[in-house]
C-alpha cells in the first residue's frame, strides 16, 4: 500500500471530521434560533438582541452552512461563516463576555476546508513559506 495514498486518505477524513464538527456546532446554534427554548431570551438580552430577530439570524446562519457544505460554494460559505462568526465575536466582546468559541469554530471550519481544497493550498502555500521568505 502506498503511504502517500494512505496519508492523503487520512487527511481527507480529518478534513471531513473537522468540517463536520463545525457544521454540527453551527446547526445546533441555528436550531436554537428557530425553536427558541425558554432560557434563550435571558441569554440574548444582555447581548443586545431581541427574540424576534433570532429567526432571521438562524436563516442567515443556516444559509452560510449550506453554502459551506456544497463543494462548489464551500469557499464562499467559509468566508460568509467567518463574517457571521466575526459578528458573534464582536457581540460578545462588546459586553466583556467570552468570545473564543466563535473563533475556534471558524478556525476549525477553515482548517477542514484547507485540508480538502487544493485551491486554498495554492492560495495559501504554508509549506513554501520558508522557501519564499528566506533572509539572505
């Protein structure tokens, strides 16, 4: 068995797992915006949001996730998810709340996409940084 084939299959599976984890988290988040559990209002009021705005935010979040899941639009979906989660970071940072979870989710989504998308590897060639930026 070729070790490069095994390594590439492993990387592809890791990319699916990372992407799946971020998607599951975002779907859980969006479902709360649609089903609006009783405890939700107490949690969103300090953030400056109202309950009647949650459905629209859920639709936006779900649309970003769908775009991320479609291979042809996955990069656009990742960009839009990053923007959406950036808004979550700003909302939480504004009130002094913990804001690391949206950053982690965004990073995991991008890492999952980077590992399976050759166009991103060409755009962000991390393995060639040493070659391109050697100080002489």
